């Protein structure tokens, strides 16, 4: 895998100390790679899947 230079990575790390950070953008530009490199271990949530899976309905 090609290693990328994320010039914004340190700024995002600082923001993560006190904020929620949303990475958004076009497909295949490195959002997932960047997010996985920011913090380890990590919990990865992909909102491309059916959002109902994350929020079950109540009876």
C-alpha cells in the first residue's frame, strides 16, 4: 500500500482531543486511510451500510 502524506493529520489529532471530527469527501481520496492512521486502536463505522443496523427499532 502506498504511504500518503497527510499534511492535515496533526491538526486533526489536536482537534480530536476536544471535538468530534467528520471526514467527508469524494470516493477514494484517502478518508479511510487517514482515519485509520490517526488513532490506534480504532472503532471503524461505515455509514455506507444500512443505518438501521446501528439503530434498531423499538417495539
